[in-house]
């Protein structure tokens, strides 16, 4: 089922989702941290600091700071690339997958969609 949304509805969904994220117990992510998290979870990997910086068109230090916070919250983790020890891989975590599931639910609620438990995705 495809639901048609206009730009005003999309901005409303973004606002309602952001307000819900701010009000709930849990991590309060910046736009950059959320962009890094969503890129890691929604696009095929492997992900590196260099690759994320290139994908998001921001500096490597900016990605490193975002990853510091995501690592602190156990939403992502870093691992040295065994094939190239100079490179750091960014990996998903169970807590990050749960955060993404909750984010999907929050966005669906903001749009007025009820998502049955059986349709929820687990990463």
C-alpha cells in the first residue's frame, strides 16, 4: 500500500518524529549523528569513516565525533579492518537496530499509520 504525501505532510511527519524523539527516554541524536546512523543501517556496507565522510559530504573529524557519540550510546561500533589495519569499519549493534525499529514506529505513528507487530523489521 502506497500512501501519497505532500511536502507539508512530510515536514509535519519530520516535526512530530523529532518531537517524539526529544520527549522520550533515550538518546537525543543530532542531525549529523542521525544521518550517520541511518546511512550505516540503511545502505549496504561495509562502512568506513572515510566512506561515510564522502557519502555525507562532511569531514572525517565530523564523522569521528558523530561515531564517538553513537559508540557511547551503543548504537554503532568501530572495528579495525582486518584486511587493511589503517581502515576502521563501522558496524551495527543490536541497540542500534532497536533504535531504528523504534524510529520507524515513531514515524509511522506521526503519519497516522498503525504498524502491526508482525510487520516490524528487525535488523
